[in-house]
C-alpha cells in the first residue's frame, strides 16, 4: 500500500512540537522514517528532499502531533442521532441500552468503528482510547484503518451483549492482550465501566491484570453528581476516587474518564497516585453532567487529556470542538479570561492526552517519537490574517480552526489522509455501510 | 452577473421551514423568483424544472433559512488573533483600542468586512447585524458581497476614529439612513455602544431617531457583571435594562447584545417592552463575561437571536459553533438535558434571529418571504447514519454539522456560493488583501 511506513518529509510548515519547552518553528520541517520521526527543525536545517519517499509541502499549514481522543466509544457512531435532548437515565434506559441489546455484534462493532475511524482521520485524530464491547472487533477495525488505538473490553457486573458475566469480560480482555501484545498500532487496555457498575472484586481483579501487563486501566469516574450515591460499596460517604484509592486501583496507569464531580481531595489523591483524567466537555454538557474542574485538576498536578466520548452523546468525534470548549469553558465558568489559555488547550489534545494515557511515544513532535502527525490548513478565511507572535498560532488552532481544515493525517509514519482524501478507508463504502445498516430496519 | 435574482429551484432536499409549526419535508423543494421564495413543499408538488434559471439537486442536503448572525463587528476580522487569553480591560485598553486607533479607516473597514462576508457566506450566514465604526464602508462591503445586513454606526460618548463627537456619530447615522433607506440588502440601524458609554441624552436622541424611521436600535446590554457599577446615570441601584426602560429606550425595536447578566425583572421588562436579546456564547465565554440565561429569557417571552460577536473575541464568525453552544451550555449549566433542545437552537439561529431583528421577511422558508437560504450537506462521516424521526434532523444540525458542510448560500434569491465556491467575492483576493495588510507593518 502507498506510503506504508516510507520516508516522509514535511516542509515549509509552521511546526508545533508540543514538547515541554513548546518549541515552534514558523518555517520548519518534520522528517520521518518507518514508524518514527527522525528529526524536526527549522527549514534552514531541512535534509535534502532526494532521500525521501514523499515530500509534502506544508506551506500555510500548521504541523502538530496527531490529536489524541483520550476517551471514546467508537461503535456508537451508528447510534448518532438515535435519541437526544433527554435526561441521562431515560436516554440510557429507553434508547441506548435497548438499541445496544438489539444490535450489538462483532460485525456491528467492526463497521461502526470504521465510520468512527473515518471521521477521526478526517479531523486529524491519530490515536483513540476506546472502551466498548466486542473490543476485538473494535481493535481490528482500528488497526485496519491505520489508526493508533488503546482498546479495551468494557467490563461491568451485569451481562452485556458480548459477555454474559464479568468473568467473561475478563476473559475477553485476556484474549485481547494475547492477540495485540506488541502490535504496532493497537495497545490493549483493561477497562472497567465505572465504580457504580463494578464491585470491588471486579475492579481489583481487572486492575491487577493491568498492572501485571503494564497496561492502561480505563474507567468512567465521577461523570455525574449522582455517582457517589449509587456506588454501593463506598464507605462513610467517601467519593468514588477515594473509594478507588482505598481498594488500590487509582493509579499509576489509571485513566478516569469525565471527572466532572471530583473535588479538591480527589484531585490530590489522583495526583498522588498518578491517576489521569479525560475531559469530555461536549458530552458532559449535552448529557447535563456538568463542567469538569479542569483548571483545578491541572493545578493539582493531574494529567488531563481530552476526549469526545461516544458519538451518541456528542454527536460527533470532532476533537477540534473539544479543544475549543476546553479553552472556552473555564474562562466563562470561572470568569477568568486567562484560565486555560489556547496553548494549554492544544496541549491537552496532544501531549496531555499522551501523558494521560501514559504513552511517551506519542503527543510530541521530536526525533525518536512515533510519527503521528496532523497537518492543518491555515489559509482559510476564518484563520486569516495571521499574527505572528508565538502564542498566536495556538489561538488560531484553539479558537478559529475547524476539523475540515485538516489536510493530511499521518499515523505511524503512514499517510492515512492526503489533501483530505482518506487513503486507508474507502469513504463512500464506509458511509454506504452505515446508511444500509440503518435502512435495513435498524432505525 | 450570474444568478442575480433569477428563478432557482432546489429539489430533493430535507427542507426545514423553521415556521411556527416547524413544518419539514424529508423530500421537499424550494422555489424562488427574484428576491422571493415563491413556494416550498414536498417533492410531490414540485413545479416543473423547465421554468427555472437554475435547478440545484439538494439530495442528501438540509435546506433551511440562511443563518442570521444577530450581533457582530465585522471589520474586527483583521484583529483576529491580535491578542487573546487576556482580561477584558487589558484586552481592550492595551490591544484592541490602540489597534483601532492606529488602523481604522474607511478603507480598513471595507476590506476587513469583505473578509467577514467571505467567511459568513462560506458558513451559510445570509444576514448579519453589525455595529462598528465607518458604517458606510461596512454597509458598502456587505452590499457588494451580496449579503443582507443591518448596519449601524456605533455611537459613543467619546471620540472615535470615525466621529470626533457623538453628534458626529449621530450625523453619520443620519447619512447612513439617507443612503440606504429602501436598499434591497442593507437596512440601516441606529446603534449606541452601551449604557455605560452613552449618556441618557445620547441614548434618547438616537433611540428617537430609530423610532422616527422605524429602524432597529442596537446596543450592548449587560455583557459583564461590572456593567451596572460603571453606568453612572443609573439610579437607586437599578439595572442597565431598568435604566433603559426608565428613559424609554428599551423597545420595541431595541436589540440588546449579550444580556449575560440580566435578571428576572430585567427579562420581564424586556418582554413587556419588546426588547430582544442576542446571545453570543463563544465570545461571552472567551472574554470571561459568563453564560447568558437564555432559557429564562425565552421562558420570559424575550425574542432571542444568536451571534458571534467580533472575530477578535471569538475568534471566528462560525454560527454553527454558536448554534452548538446555544444548545449545549444550558444543559450543562442548568444540569437539565432537556434544556434548549436542538430544534430550539436551530430556531435561534434562523427565525429567532429574524424576530430579534424585528424582520418578518427573513428567517423562515415559505412563499412570500425573502429567498435567504442555506443548503448544508448531510452526506458526511459526522452526520452519518441519519435517523429519520422528526427531531433527528435538528440534532444533526445542532450537534454534528460544521460550517464547512455548507454547500450553497443564497441571499435575496441570488446564489452567493455554489458547491463551496463563493461567486460574489474573489476568495483568493480577499485573503491576499488581509495578508498584505498585516504584512504591510500592521502587525
């Protein structure tokens, strides 16, 4: 296949490394070989084009690490628009769970994930962190699309369409680990649905498995205000985070999705144990969960990533919208225009997501890291004119750009989208699959 | 010029009338002649194509009224990215006002408005309500772009680059009225900057002029919490809205932009006097002004429109982002997933904006209204699959669509954009003008 891990050279770009020093080159290059970035620097140090498989002139573009969607449920794309503007419990009980019960299968999850990957690649997302059912199908669709993914089977104390018991979910997780250990794109993760849907036995067993294999432990945490009250095993009014800490599953590779209702002591615990958070602002607003205290979490030293959640509660997988909201919401809520400046929002979507996932290979553009890269066009009406002070570029990305401005997406050194044409998936076929599925009586 | 007020026929579309009954046709048509819509209905009643200048097959598209940006400062596009993430007063005093003092001129305002119109047309906006300086230049650029605009000279008690005194601002307003009375696209408005920057004499004089001519009276109202304290002429702790009501300028063609800090009695006053509000969620978040109580305003009977504010505090003119936020924010803030459902958000951006501007000719698709139309592509990964219950279409528009999905924009019966190619402006030239302006030492 074309551009499968060749040598790529991106030239004349506005390069944002997103490294600790926030190094940037207003006219810079990025060179890759195989799956890795070999070097990044100013155009004055650009290697000669002759040694590369393909040279992409990125004039008028920003080049940044591929965006990391640190919490999602990819197969839910097929439920996008099924039911909206409803209270969480009615949305779940009356619509989502019945639809999942009726439709979920390995085939469903494979195809619905393909649609999610198509949308993700078109918006510059290189890596997703997924929690759903039939994770083997999700993993296989992600790998086939060329994207990078942390993929886990959502284990829960009730029967699911993929696992009659939590022990079956555990077994599916073990099989996923066996199948994908060392895979270049898919990293298996260990996934418990939430403190309120898993007993301490499930949580400690699964967390033990994640520690045994050094894998991510992914769990919903304090998404709604009600969660504390409905988590039966909590003691003496402790918070879900405190409960997880007590039973020993709060870190160091634990990622808590949402964290809307964590309070100061929870954040201190999370920072101490190395538990990361994933902020999902659109979904938290749409499901009326609230607004996560991201500024306080960052100040407490918690690693924070950014995610879309599933397409049924968003209703898209557009990380640019999450990036806008991550920067805008704290300002309006805290009445502080300096809260979470643009560059910090871009960081959450890139290096912050990598830190939250505990993966040092991604999220930063520099020699030796994996070549996961987003190239976004800045020659648009909505990003013109372009001021040149160092912080301006982050403002354009955080406040002005939109997903459709993404021009090329590169994962593991491979071009998955060139000039908005997705190369690793047949866009028309993927859309037709989804439309045919719904027309086939599913809706 | 091509398609200047010909006869257009839009076929096979998902037509959203946005009329009071929210009539919709899953397979419908819209017919226009000259500046007007002649009929709207199901495809079964579609007139024969032979009688039309141009037939647009809108298969897989939604056709809705052109979006109405009910509060903006168009020429501020040239200050996009100049300064961000700053407290309001430092942003204004140290950056925006000095830049305006240095650069504002009729020529600047003409060209910066062209860029704003280009961006607006590309995102399906057909009508803008603008408040800025050198309004004659703004009006002329809007008219030249083919867009519809309510345009006013921002009158204020201090000298401005366009008017040494408020009386000069008044005179500019009079001239604007004389020049644009009866213009097919530009409706002059009477514009006072804000209660805290205008004396009662200025407010009543200008409001009197608006009544004399039956024009819109456009003013910033309760944008920040500080406004009440810095409005010197208020009495006995009255709110800005109460003060405006006392001096007789709160309605019925008054539009208050922002209304973030209006309280229940203010809303009752606004509803009684027919004073409308324009909600600008992105700008209110970004400048840390807060979140306007839109649900309460709507419940109180206030007409509410939606706007972007200027591109320097947004930082784009993307009404789709405002539409998303208008629906998402109340849910997350009020912890009520049923607050401001998707169809109501689409309404704010169309018929709601028309009502806020007091213009019955726009904002709804039906025979006899002006042919201001937005055609948006739904065959995208992020709007697939498409459920078909009546409310689903609003969910796709409010939660999933993005500005780049807009396919055609029609204003006054004229195609301003066809298949994303802007016909009424030279896109490359407009971008180059802006870039050259900044490169010419302006930055």
